[in-house]
C-alpha cells in the first residue's frame, strides 16, 4: 500500500486576534507592516494584500486608511478573494493596478518565490511599491536552530506541512529576487518576536544573552527581528 502524503496546512496556530480575526504572524509583524505601508503611502492608496490569512492585517490596513483588496489561497471569508500565487488567475478585482502590494509571511509558502514577485510586479505601475516579509533565517536564534537540528527557525520537517513553509529565502536572496523581478530601491529591515511562553520563554531569554555574549546579536528594529522585511519600488 502506498504511503499517504500528509496534508499541508497553510497557517500557523493563531494565539492572538485582531477585531475577532485570528493573527497567524509573529507578534509585532502586522503592526510593523502597517507602519511601513504608511511610510510608503502617506496619503493612503489602493493595496493588494496577498496571503491575507484570516484577514487581520487587511483590517489593520483598512483602519489605517487604505483601500485594501485581500487575497488568499484558501479564503475563510467571502470578502477575501481567492488567489493562488503559484498559479494565479487574475480577476477584475485583483488584476490592478495597485499602489502597493503587501506580501507578509507568504513567500515561504510558495513554490517559486521569484516567479511570485514577477507576478506581483505585473499588477504595479512604475513607481508603485511592494512590501514583503519572510522568516529571517539569518537571525541568531535561527542560526542556532540550524546548527542543532539542520533547519532554521520556522522551518523543518514539521513546518514543511504545517504551516507549509517550503521555501527558505535569506536576506540576500530576497533582495536579488526583487531586483530580478523588476524592482529597485530595495530596502531591508527586521521586526517581529518569538511567541514563546513559560519555561520556553525563560530558556529563550537565556539563549539570547548567551548568543549576544558570543557576538551574535539580534538585528536592529522593533522586537527581536525574527522576520525580514523588504520594501522596493517597481522600476
């Protein structure tokens, strides 16, 4: 009898909510994404969100004054449009043009991140922007995880199927993917924290102090910086 492949679950377990909608990103990630969107579009604008999950970030962006079109591979609400980034079928609602595309904690779920960014470029005009985030595999905690178990933080056999993290995108590769996809003015930053609690949180704090003493410090930015953020302009 042939083995049955495990079913892939495309969302992390939610431990927080926003306006009653589950938040699947690391603590601080959605808040930082809204802050970056405000910097890119201080007067507001039309935003395509890909990988909207349960819609929490879309609601935050709308509260900040943006006209948001949220999309997801498996929309849990009828106001979120279906969009498979690996094989997109664009509709009048999702085809653009948009002033900004927000792709937060989504690229790692896709089979071909560079192709996804080229698809994103297609719904933007020259001068419009993209905002992307993905797990920061160069973070000291992630480096330690790789040393001990052969996989960075938020990746590995368990994460492959739940939440479906199949593409590791380090900082330098994310920047090059963006340039190859037709973007310039690429800027990288970091935000987000682990969601450890109890004894695990205490152990993580001790680990952080040890890594810092060894010269492996967390990157500058809000929180621990466990996620890489990139902004770029469509050229």
